[in-house]
């Protein structure tokens, strides 16, 4: 029987989070687990009969096995074609681009982003639609509903496809094309940026250290930075994707990319440093002796994007996720363009980009992107920075000093409390939520509460409403604290506290962020009662 209908039972907890379904790898490898979710996805998007899908992942443990299953299931469900990245690799932004370039109907991305990989670590699967962007909430709700009543799935009996060899083959009537993961993406980058100017910058001796963190961006960075742009060999480090990311977390923040942080603050630091995450949509940016917060980075890109050929006409508008600092709002204000505030997660930017309301968007979690694809894009952000540096001939530190003196500095930090007992985490949120209305007008640690609410978003394009998107306390004089629970964790709950303080005094633009944020941090801790409720005295990760 070449196509089998396999009986199964619904599996609990297959609810897609901020970015697809993420679970422990061992959970994904349980009998029927992956198959149930793939069938529910196919059914949830209205079937795949006659459709073309792009399939690829970040190379983490189980990536290759999962792709073989997906291909056999796509064939059994009547898909016309699957385009797969060679070696099973495709970065998230490159997948988004391939879907768009090839006019595919959608794509499946195998990744748990910045979470660690390996048999004991994490795995994930997300679906992107025909615009190249993450499935909307309406779609993921439908998929989840199907997981709860699934009775069988379809899979073809076929031998493994060789994912390493470029070319075409077939399972049943479905064509499989193994494509180079880099080529189309590199062509897109070349169309947006002044590669000649950036090449000249490198020829002048400009130095970059790009840490691919043993994840998917290695091949892209080797080809674009060292190949097309002539950066010195060795510019890209940890550039070979490995199933367990060299034993680390492919999370580009000062904690997990400490080696890069140390180099950039050391005596012989390169001019520019960057690190990307597992699936290549996030990036951390550094200059010599300076770390750029993602929120500030977004503000810089908004202020200077017009220096790159792809954005020379200016920006239609910008968008940021709610917890992201309001630095970009200040730039948008001066540029006279609109700035949208959306819930956390890239899926909320899709409609704004599709409708042409925004050109650029970003999140505090090291993600920035534009209308060139429908995902955040780490290497894109790096190249835009290089284009800006090549045009202005300024250093990163000079660019930041300019930003702060022009718009004020939004000191910013995120404190994460990880693996908290879910009931306790909910108690923190419930307690604070109940208090919110009574806070307005009160003063805590010298900060007066101006507004306090639970964020809800009304999508201006499709009219959908998303509620429960984080608790925000806005203080007078530019301070703000936001609390929300992570939607991407695989164990317990993660409480995220986002702290922000605007500083306009020219004498105070060089403080240590945690010092500048001390009062707003104390106020957030006091109001949330987090220490008493959870027994935690300090955050696990500060970024
Ligand atoms: C996290 C980030 C969020 C990002 C998401 C997917 O989600 O905070 O900005 O879009 O990962 O990369 P969270 O765990 O906070 O729900
Ligand atoms: Zn990612």
C-alpha cells in the first residue's frame, strides 16, 4: 500500500505558541506526535492537494528525520511539489523569501529558534502562509482545534530522499526539488543594498566578526560576507551548522554570545560584531566597545534606512511589538510616519506589511525586518547596518551617540524568570492584573503611574482583536514596565519583565542601563509582588 491511512488519537497540548509548536525533542519524536501535528496543519490550512510547499529547518537534531516524514505526508495528502533546502537547511527569512519568489502556497519551518537543540533539548515546527509570513492566529487556532479531534493521518510508504543532492525526485505524484538554500536569498540582499559600497568598506580594512553560533546562518554569511562582499576569511565564526549548536544556546544575547561580547569589548576589537540565532531571524549587533540594544537598533534602522538603495524612497511606516522600547516611536514622530504597536510575535506584522502600512518592523528580542520578506531577518539587519556605516563613514558608537543626543536615550532591559511553576506565574499576572485600575495616579519609588492596562490589539487591516497581550504600567517622565508570560517556552512558565526609562539630559546618556533602570525595576518588583509569589529573588537572564 503506497499510501497509508494511519489510525491515531488526538494528542493533548499541541497548541502553537508565539511561533509555531515547540516541545522537547523527545516529545516530538514520540509515536504519532509529529505526524498528528503535520496532518492537523495540512487540514487546518484547507488541505495541501495540488499545492507547492517549501520545507526546511535550522539543522537541529531530528531536522532531517522530520523532513522525511513531512515529505511522505505531503505526498500522501496530494501536494504537487515540495521545495526543500539542500541538507534540509533553510533559514526562516530564506524560507519566507522562497515561498514568495516561487509563488508557493506556504512552507513548513523546522526550528525552535534560539532554544538549544539535541535529543534532550528542543524542537519546533511552524507553518508560514503564501505571503511568506507566520500563520495568523485564526489559522493556528484552527490547527489546534483539529489536533484535538484527529483520528487518522495519511503517509506514503517511500524510501528516504537524499536531501544533500541538488536536483529533483518524486514520491508518488509529488515532485521534490532540493534547492540551494543561499542563492535566492543572496540575490534578494544584493537587490536591497549597495554591495559595491560595502565591498569598498571592507577593502579599506573595516573588520567584522559574525558569530553564526553553529546554526543555520553560517552558509549564508560565508557566501555573502566573505564571498560576495570580500570580508576577510575568518570573519564568520562557528559557521558550520551542527545538530546541537556546538552544545550551546543559539541565542544571540550578551549571555549566550558572551565570547563575541568579550571580543567586542576587548583590546583588539573588530569594528563591528554580530551574532545570529538558530534559524537566522534574530541578530545581536555590537560596535567596538558598545552593545546596541535591539530596540535602539530598530530606531537606528528606521532613522537611516533611506541610505540603502532598497529604502531610498523612505519608509511607509514602522511597527514594533508592545514590549519593545519606544525609541523607534520617537524617530517615526520626527520622520512624520506612523508607528504601530502590535502584540509580541512576528505574525502581527504580516497584515501591516501586506497592506503597505509599514516598511520596517522589529522586536526587543533581537528581531528586525522589512517588507522584503514576511519574517524578521538577521543577516538583512546586519547588511543594512553595514550599508549605513559605509554611507556615513561613522562608527557604531558615533551612530548611537547621534541617536541619543537627537531623540533622547531609552534605557532598556528585559529580566526573565525562567521555568517558574505555571500556577505561581499565573498568580503573579492575575494579582497585578487585578490591581491595574487602582494604580493610576499612585507613586512608587518616585514614579507616578500615568496609565496601566492589559494590552489588546485591534488589527487595523482585518479587524481581528487579540486580547491578553501583556500588562503594561506607564509612568510619567518616560518610564514603563511591562510584564508578560512567554509563549515559546517548553518547560514551566517564563515571566518576562521589560523595563524602560527615557533620558533626555545630555549629561546622563552614558549611564549603565541597570543603574538608569533601578527605580523602574524596583517599582515593577513591588507592584508585581513577584518575589513573594514565586520565591525567586533575581532573574535568570538579563538582556
Ligand atoms: C519570544 C520573543 C518574541 C519573538 C518570539 C519568536 O517570544 O519574546 O519577541 O517573536 O520569541 O522568536 P516569547 O517567548 O516572549 O513569547
Ligand atoms: Zn529565530
